[in-house]
C-alpha cells in the first residue's frame, strides 16, 4: 500500500481532489493522533521484555498469573524474525510496486480469496447475522405482538369499554343518582347486619 499510494500513479479521483500543504504537516487534529500512534509503535514492544523488565506481568500476577513464562532469548529470536520477515515483505513490495522490477503474479483464485477477505463476511452473515435476524423475527411474531403489544391493546380496550359502560350509567338525572346512592347504602346496611 505504501508504494502504491506514495510512489504509484495517482488516480483520477486523487488528481481531482489533491490538496497541497506547502510542505507542512496536516492540521493538528490529524497530526497529533498520528504522532501518538507513532510514539507508541516505537516504544510499544519495549514495554515488557522477559527477564529484564516485566511491569505488566508484575501488575497482573496477583489476579491473572501467567500460564507460560517467556524467556528473553525467545523474545529476542521472535523479534529478530519479525523484523527480518517485515524487511523481506517490504523488499518484495518494493520490487513489485516501487521499482517495478518484477511482474505482479496473477493468481485469480488467490486474488479472489484475498479480495473476498477469505469469505469472512459471508460466513459471519451465515453463522451470526441470519440466525439473529430469525430469532428477532420469531420473538416479534410469537412473543412481542401477542403478549406485549396484545396485553397493552387489551388493557386499552378494557379501559375504553369500562368508560363506555360508565358513560351509559350516567343519565344526568339527580334523582337516579340519589336512588343509586340509597340502594348502595341499603346493600351496605344489609351486609353489616347479616355479618353481626
């Protein structure tokens, strides 16, 4: 990507939207995050070095004891190999894309595999997304609509019907209200007398 972006031919889009910074860095909101990441990338590997400096292991040891203890030799060897493999990759990329000394190999199956990201998105969709959508739709159909929304609708319908019933009972005639009140008092008296 480095050789394609900085030493390759600019695309039509890049030519159209090119902005010069007159040899200066970008604005501060772009410079400072990149500067922090650059410093961390330089010192991040030296935060801990087996047998010499182990602050992270010492901090985590009381709650999460290490399962495997790495030695300083293992870390040096793995670091050397990582740097050598990285330099080898940079050399191959420079030969293919920077100096264009070699033709980029064309393997359609491998290219498709890499372009499709090992079909990770399709597998994720099949294993996680589609089952989650099915469960959500099933819960909506069999739980939310009949139980939750249904109960809310039934409570609302019951309230409306009881209000309509109460509205029918109200005639607006005071003597009917007095009769209902007298009947209620009579029922209460009968209940109190029969309980004693």
